[in-house]
C-alpha cells in the first residue's frame, strides 16, 4: 500500500514566521492616533494612511480618525497627525504656518535617516538615497534633506548618476529595505565613488531585517507562502518577493477573503507571515479560514523575539488607552 494514501490530503500544516506583523514604529503610530482621539475627542485628522493597512485605517476611522491626503483638507485648529512614513520639511512648515496642533507619528528610525542625511549635507557631502520613487517615506526623506538628493533604486541607477568619481558623497536608505535588498547597490556606489560613506549595518531597520530573515527560514520548509499585507506596503511586497526568489509559490493577500482555494490544491505545508503594518488579527482570521479546507495544525518558528519600544509624544504619555 502506498504510504501517502494513508495521509489525509486535507490535513494542513501552517507554519508561522517569527517575527511577523506589527513593528514598534507601527505600534507607536497607531497608539498616537488612538490616544489623541481619547484625549482631544474626535475628529483627529491624519495626513495619509497612518500605516499601509486597510484594516488599521478602517478601525481608526471608526474611532474618529479622518484620513486626508493634504493639509489643506484639515480645518483650522484641528488635531493633526503625521503618518509613520514621515513628511517633508515643506509639510512641517505649512502646518506651522497654520499653527496646526501636530502630533508627529513618524517612525523614529525614519527620523534617524532624516537626521543622518541632514548631517551629511552639513559636512559638505551630497546624499544618495536608496529607495523606491513614489513611496511616502522616500518622498518625505527627499523633502527633509536640503540640497540635491540623488535617488537610486537599482544598480543600473548608480551608473547613471551625474557625479564625478571623486565626489564627496554619503548614502542613506529607505527603512523598509534590508541589508540584503541594498547590498548590491551599496557595493556599486562604493566601487564607483571611493569617498562614499554610509550608515553602519546596525542602523538598518531591525524589523525589516528580522522579518526578511524569518521568511527565508520559513520558505525553506513550506509548499506555499502567504504574506498578509497591503498591496501598497513596500515591506510586505518584499516578503512575497523573497519567497518567490526561493522558488516557493508566494502570494500577497490583504486578508483571508483574498485566499484562492486553488492555491491549496498541491500544498500541505503553508507558510504564513505578515508585513510590519498588518495586525495579528488578520493572521488569526486567515488560519480560521484555512480550517474550511481541512484540519489545520499550527506551529511557529522560534525566530527572534522583539522587545523594541519607542516613546510616545510627551503630551500623550499620560493618556490611558
């Protein structure tokens, strides 16, 4: 008798990446909005999505948050929150000119990149930003660093930089890119520009690095990888790409309703992770949904246990959620 015939084809093993989901910067941003609503009452206006996740946005909207694209949509004197991705100096100055009461939910690691870029300019260097054009974090960083900032997204972009070989340059990176994502570009920059300087590896966003490392470990053990996250989330897209690069069918889904049952036809071991903006409830809902297709056994990788926490703005620290 074929040994495989004794195995229930609908028995499914789900392996969870560790870590996954919310990072400290996202938790801080969401808590800023929630505490602001408690302290000041609704509505609280948020410029852009506080983080890239529809469930998070909808939950905060139900509590009294109003999401807008630009400051001119915000009434005078209304409590205003800047998203976790950060904003340009012009946005900050426009808010100051209107004396809007602002709570800045910019991730501290993004703010650190802003400061690094500004310090390089002060020291007489031009700045190269490694990142994806159009991403809110990149747009904010470009607007925070004075002078010309050269944006590169690929090794090919490095060759196109209109700069002399002996130029005094420094690079900074979008926080949702890991060491692995940027390694080839950094090597190309240093090869072309011997005076190039940049941040220490320890300055790379811990959450990005940890989640990508966890997905590499996970992808080696599963038949299919499901990444819970928004389509416009840079870090979530990268998690899916890593699975694909490792030869595993990989899908990015907003939530359980995006799951195509056909994906499970030849999958008995399912890997699940979540982008840094995706709440754990979406993972729980996906596991429950998988239960419709067979008996689900869940286990988690050991992985890294994260303990990072960022301080809230002083005016919200005495608010009880």
